[in-house]
């Protein structure tokens, strides 16, 4: 059965977090996996996210400087703004 609509790299990146959380519908999961099978860049991004998640579990907020915490919050807030634009 053919997929109804292929996704772009931009869409794939937006779906990765939900994919890793197991929160995608079966249809979106299948579409993403189809894209990943043919896209080395998005597959590399997925691998990087897996490593980031694994490593971030080793760091607690107390391990970070005040500047590092502020920088992380700034990046997160910019990401949130960019997603609503």
C-alpha cells in the first residue's frame, strides 16, 4: 500500500520528539520511518537526538552553571517562538 503523502525533512524533524516518545499515530510513524529510510540527514538527526536524550539523563540542573541554565532557557524559548511563527 502506498503512503498517501510523503513528508519533508522539516516535517520529519518536527515529528522526531513525538516519535521517540511513542506518541505518533501509526500513520505518521509509518510516514516518518519511510522518510528516514531514504534520508541520511534526518536519520542522523534522529540518532543525535537519541544520544542527546541518553546523555542529558546524566546531567542534573545542579550540575549546570547559572549561565548554562539561562542559555538553555533562551534556546528553548526561541524554539517555542519559532514553532508558532
